[in-house]
């Protein structure tokens, strides 16, 4: 392939460079199943959203961008942390969170991952160390804080932070990159560069679309990868994880990919004509699921029977998740202030109390806790 950028990807035609070499067959099957499961999950939510209108929250779908969360699902450990942006469903499932908890959250039910009060954009589930956020780049800063905590506590756990290229236009992103590099934090930044921030193409917002070059100037190890080749993505992220575990310090991966749907759905936004139908069709012709499926069918790693059985299992899970969500109760909220302010946080109140500057000592014991 030519040097990776969006312009060259559109020129390459049908992608045929996926290689299954040196990847375990069980891993390959797992990647395939996860991508298919995520695709059917998203499509089912799109189909169900209207006309019933029982889901009231805005939803950012990730159809076309299944490869990155599929890889994370295979490589992340139970105790690792995963922080996501507003396009969160794939990352949520990547952390082994239950699909039924996702559906219930979209329906605003108390059995949802966040008790039905967060919706899709702020989807979080502390029990599995997963957090998403609607504030652009906000979760990146929190991820760096968790990585710092892991390092100070000598934890072996990693932190994963996933986001789109639009997040790199926020100042806090570069502050996070700088600090992670300076303190050699155990964090892997994964940028899903899908070219568009809402309706604005990247080259109308930035001089070029190679974010990894800019990040490398901070001393962070970087990689670029074609985000629709799930095997290439797997090898790249796997190598980065090994590097962090053995050498320490952060890693940044820029995965070039593309969303098929509108920025926020389920409605389509192509009537605004911010992107060409030719561009969309080129990306659809290189569907990440089809690219892998063609290779593993040719190698007889899976059969049509395997695929059919897999689809039946996924559809059953989706149907059960819809039933779970619809049968669940709405949360009982008697005081909306309790959603934003806790009256049961004496330690937080103590830490947040105002301190007289005259009493401040730069050498106080707490300041010595951090070894830098």
C-alpha cells in the first residue's frame, strides 16, 4: 500500500493484502465473530430505534469501524481500563460488558450499564473498568490519570484510550500526550481516524491527516495501520502492548477507518452532501468483515455452516437483549440533584475544602507521594 492517508486509501481499490500468517486460528475466529456480533448489534438498534421511539438518547453508531474494538476485545485483560469516546458501543462490548446492559441503557432503564441515566454517549460500567464520555477528549485526560495511578501503585494493568481524530484538535489531548510521555505512563492511545468530525473533513481542519507524525515529536512511539484490516490491526496493537509491558511508556496508534452511518443516528446525514457517495461506496467495498471473511473462507478456517450457526447465536442474544431492556423498569428518581451531587462523601468534602494559602507548604507530606 502507498503511504497511509485517506487520499491514498481511496486510490488503492479492492484491498487484498490481509495476511493470516502467525495468528492463532482461535484468535482469527474470535475477531470475526466479534465484528459480526457488533455489526448485527448496531444494525438491530438502528432498525428498532424508529418508529417505536422507545430509545430517547442520541446514538453514535460504529458500523464500518468494527475492527479496532474487535482487537481490543481479544487483547485487553479483565483488570485493564478502557476509556472511549462518544461512539462507544464497540468499546463497551470489547470490555466484555453484557449486551443487555447496553440495550437497557439506551432504553433508559435501571438495569442499564449506568442505571439508565447516561445513555449512549456517556455509557460507562465501572464493574468492568469501562468509561465513555461525550466531552471531546475528556476521557483521554482521565485515562492518563488512571495510568499515572497504575504506575505509582506499581500495577501491571494497562490503560486503553480510544477516540476519533477530532479529539486531537483539543488542547487537552496534547497535554495528555506530553504528560504520558514525560512520565512514561502505561497507556495505549488508539485514534480511529475516520476523516470526519461531524460534517467537517479533516483536511479542512488540519494541515494533513497524519496525526502520528505530530505525536511522535513528543517522544511517543507511534504506528499507522489500515483500520479495516483486522489482522494488521491485531498485530500492531499486540506489538504495542508487549512493548509497553516490557519497556514502559505510552504508545500511539493511528488506525485509518470510516463510518458508514451519519455522525449521529439512526438518521442518515448524507443529504448535507459533506462527503461523496463514491467515497462511501469505496469504503463499503472494503468492509472489514468481508475482507476477513473472504480470507478465512478461502483458507477453510470457517464454513458456511459455522457462519450460519454463529449468526443464529448472535440474533438470539440480540433478541434477548431487547426483551431484557423493554421488560426492565425505569429508574426511580425522586431528586434530580442526587444524580450530580452526593451528600455522602465526607472524604471528598474534606479534600475539596478551601485551604488558606498561608498554610500551604510545597514540601508537605502529600507532595512527596509522587516520585517525580
